[in-house]
C-alpha cells in the first residue's frame, strides 16, 4: 500500500526574513519575518510606530531594506525592485494620489506603466462604480475627501490584479459602503490567487478581511495569530495584551 | 416659543465697536487693541515655532543668513556715501530717488498680490491646528515680505543710492532714517493693497475683475510711456516727501525732518491697521480660484503612447492645474517684458532677462520639484518605471515651461527693441537655452538634496521655507546674471561666438543633471526624498 501524497503548501509570494529598516539612528523595523501564500490575506496589526507602514513600503519597493531578505514573487527586492513593482499593487497609508490629476488619469498612468492589455478600462470603470467614484472619475483628486482618497487608492492598488496587494490603512476614514467594497476587493484578490497584506488599526475589520494577523510592537513581530484567535471579545483582550 | 422661554433667553448684547472705550477718568484698552497686541505676540510665537522646525544645514545657515542680510544692509548704508563723486553727480542721483522709492511699492504689491495676500508665516495646512487670527496672518505676511530677493535688491538699491546722494556726513544715519521708514511704510501699504486685490479676487467674477484692472493699469502705463508723460507723472510722486525728509536730515533741518517722519510713521500705522482689517475681510471669503481648480473636471484624453508621455502628462498637470504656479508664471513672463518695454531696452541688455525669468520660474516650484506629486509621491514611486525616466520627465517639463515663459518675455520686450542683428539673436537664443538648463540642473540638485513637505495648493505657499528661498534666489540670481552678462558681451561679437560660449555652460549643466539623476536613481536617496515630500 502506498502512502497518500501529502498536500503541498504553495510557496509564499511574500517571503520576508529578518527585515531591518533603519532611518539614521532609529530602527523602524527590527528583524521581522513574514510569509504570505498566494490566495491568503494577512493583517499587520499594532500601535502607531510599530513598523507596519515601513514594512509595507519596503514590500512596495519604495524604501530599500537596511538588512534582511525580502523576496516578492520569487524576486529579491534589493536587486529587482522594478520587477517587484510590476507584480505588486500598493495603497499607501498617507494620500496616495497626485493632487492635480484625475482618478482616470491615475488609472491611465498605472495602466500604461504596468502594460495592461486593451480592455482594462472596463474593470477600472467597474471598480470606480463599486467604490462610488464613477461620478468623479474626471475631477482632480486635490478636492477629494479623505475617505474618497482612500477608496481611490484601494482601486489603484487592486485594479491591475497584481500578485501581491498591499493595503496600508485602507479602512481609515472610509464609510461603511467603502469598507464593504474594500472587503470585496480583498476577497476578489484572494480568489484570483493574489497574496494580500492589510495594515490596519481596526482589529475587527482585519479579522473580517484576513485569515492571519501578525502583531507588531516596536518594530518587531510579537505574535502571529489566526483570525479566530484574535476575533471577538476574547480576541480583543488577547490583542490588547500584546500591545503593551 | 413660549413666553417663559422668551423670558429666560438672554438678549444678545449689542455694543458699538470702538477702538477705545472711554470711562469716567480712565481709558480702557478696547478689545480690538488687545487683539492687536495678542496677534503681535502670536507672530513671535509662530516665528519661534518656525525657527525650531529648522534642521541640519538650514538650522546652521539661518543665523548666518540673517547676519549676512544685516551686514549687507549696513554696508550699502555706508559704503556708497564714501565713494567719491566722480562720473555721476550726487544731485543727479537724488533726482532719481522718488521714482526709485516707488519701485519698492510696485514690487511689494506685485509680489503680495500674486501670492494671494503675501507669504504665510505658517503654512495653511499647519496653521489649522492653531488659533491664528487674520491679524496675525497679516503681521506675519508683513514680516515675510522682505524675504524676497526682488524686495531686498530694490531696498538695498534705494538705500545705496540715497547714501551716495547724501555723501559722507555725520548726519548720514539720520538722513537714511526716512528711507528705512519708507521701506516699512511702502511694504505695509503694498500689503494692504494686496489684501484688497485678494478680497476682490475672491468675490464673484473676481478673477476677471482683477485681470481687467491689471490690464487697465498696464494700458495706462503703456499710454504714459508712449506719450512721454511717464517722467512728469513720476516727478509728482508722493515719495518726493521721502526725499525731502532725507535732504532735511542731511542738512540738519530737524523740524521738517521730524514732521515728515511722523507723517510716514502715521501712514504706516494706518496701513497696518487697515491691512489687518482687510485680512479679516479676506478670511471670510472662500478662495474661489483655488476651489475652482480643486473641483475642476478634465475630459479623458487618449491613452499615452509611451511611458515618457504618460509621466510627462502627469507632471504637466501638476503645474498647469496649480493656481500659484499658473499665476506666478504669467506674472514672470509678462512683468519683466513690460519693464524692458517701458525702459526701451535694446537687445544687448535683454540678454539678462532669460536668467531673470528662468530663476523666478524655477523658484515657484522647481527648487523642490518632487513636491508637485504631494502625497501621491509614494504611489508614483511604487509604479514600475525607471527612476531615471521619471527624472527625465521632470527635466523636460521644467525646461519647456521655462523656455516658454522666457520666449513670451522676449517677445514682449522685443516689441520696443526693433529687429535684432544676427549676433544679438544668437546671443539671446543661446542665453535663453543656457540659463534655463542651468537653473533646471541647479534646482533639481536642490530638490534631491533638500526636499520639503509642502502643499502647493495654496496660492501663498512657497516650495521651501522663506529664508531658504532667499538663499536659493540669491544664488540663482548671481549665476544667471553672470551668464546673462557673458552673452550680453557676446552679442557685440560675431554670431558664432555665442554658440561657442554656450558649449561649456551646457556641458557643465548636463554633467550636473547627470550626477543628480544618478543620485535620484539610488533607492536610499530617493526614498528619503519621497518620504519627505509625501509626509
């Protein structure tokens, strides 16, 4: 009798080992390890200054790592930053929009630089409608509210269906309909096989959107939990204890 | 509402607003005066806050810069008086002074009105967290007004001219006192006029009214120049009284000197008070043109044909859809041209104008050019495109806007200069290209070396802190004036000389740009710039 083959775990799309990021004498990130498999969503939780946004920026190729190994879709971010940018979609924690360009112009720029095939416009329009931004697609983003800006940033991170979706504070200041649309985008991305990383302060939404959560404190990962472990009232207590 | 409710509701107290509330046997300082004093104290606090925000090189350079400004002011107050009267008679200089005094007023009005009411002591985005009153804003704008290279050069010119006109006498400091006071009075008057302009601009169809008024003023000046009446008008200038005070001080006629000083001081006080009131009026009106731009719609254009075109489009939108930049470029393109036209400048003297326009243009945004992306810089940098291509796009957009403005200035100025010779045409063309590339190379180096987080949506915003801007403008003015003078000299030689002269300048600027692009392509350097401008 032959043994049944063991189910193989897919190789992680995001593979971070011992990541350090220093700004002068300040260590913003201190030896974080992180793996996200295709089709999985992981939340980065923690207080202000825990290193969540810096980690996201490194994965987006905006900040180079000071030390450690960062591979995205099998590519070393230090040596192949441009290739990594091609397979990621990034919603930054602040702003994220060029103030005097319209949403459609943002999409055109991204589509051009990402070499999207003809027909991307349909998906872009669909996302704009889902996020209730269809009516302002040709208005400059400088006059957008904070929530509108967040919603547009999520669209820009996801509309090209990248292998890795990086959402930094996507729910911040967003209305319930926008939150719903963002949760849908995360679910769609997962269904499409993308790895999703969500950085947020909102534990309950993180639990809804992701299966795993990594709690950061002072630039280090202090716990890796499943959504079940960190959800509900009991999970709130666990999370609260990890923050101090 | 029931009768009981009416009884318990306190009636709103109505009191006439007065500057002083006079009581029996005593004078109590009124609320308005208290507010004024409080605003003056707030200016001190805000200034301290601004200074405390300076870091690194800027913190070390700030006291040096202030000391240099004061030292230069002292030097121009003394040295010209010691220069022996040689080719230019002291009396001839004195005759020109009333007109020269007006120039301070003109420059201050133009600068403050173009900036939507003058510079801010604290950027609008930061100021929202503090109870900054319109009076504080007004006093801050007054304090910031001299931190402008055009104002400084003009102020030093009139101080130096006056010192030369007065000559070496122990009464020189007293004779110069009315000029110092006039600098304050003229600036305060200009600031008040700028608030009036801004008030009108914020009204319904205000932009059109202001443009029409500017055209009328320009047209009147043009008519006066064409009919040779300008000199007569300037001879009757009210600034003649400043000159009378200078002469009274130099000759020891203390009664006249004192009267005129009090007169000047009185005007200054009235201007400051009226300006504060106008600033309050302006603050109650929305900035319509800024809001219009922020809610403007732009029809979708065909998809860009290349990565470079895509980047270029975004960069162009950042400039042409910004109120301060559009307004600044128009002023810079037209104003120097009109001055040259009015002064009947020949083509040989026009060679310094491209430098003037290019320096001014790049000071609007180019010295901190990555701030055009604002908080979108993080997202833009996450796009899969070569950093060098993004750099090339920024160079191109800066070059095209500076060259276009320079061309417009030269066209306006050239209307009164006749047809240029081949040598003059070659010199002016080479000077234009050389200085534009020169300032682009310099400004992009500064942009990478010292980025600042600035919200350029406000028409009062500057791309760097005011003192830093003075340093930048001073260095640009020196280098571009030198280049302009070189090409001015080349315009009298055969035309190939200008092209030969242009080569080393272009190579040097090209090398500077190349080095900056390498620095920009470095991920560590770029992330520092991006994180700063997007913060």
